[in-house]
């Protein structure tokens, strides 16, 4: 089975931190309703693969979104969009 071409919304040549680009993209999905309130986000490794970034980058993006009040992380359960 052929892999589909990976198109990430992240532009490493932009003058913005990559983790902020990931955080802003996830925030935009929440605002647009693509990520519903109460929805569980994929795991950090899955997000890193999806965006084509390091796992530390996704961790920092999730931390940023928690600080913005958009996400909550429950130990052993996952990260969820705030309702």
C-alpha cells in the first residue's frame, strides 16, 4: 500500500517557533469546531508523527494550549479539549 504524501501545516522556515505553529493550528481546529469540546486528542507520539515534528515539540505545544485554557490533561487518561 502506497503512503499518501504528508502535508503538514508546519513551515520550519517561518519566523515562529514550531511548537507555536502546532499550538496555533490545534487552537484553530478547536475554534473551527473540527475538534469538538470534550474531544480527546491523539497521543503525543501520534501528534508528532501527524505534524512531522519531534515529540518534545508536541509536548510544548500541548503545554502552551493548557496555559491558554484550551486543553486539560488527565493523568493516565489523555488530553482533552476543555468543555
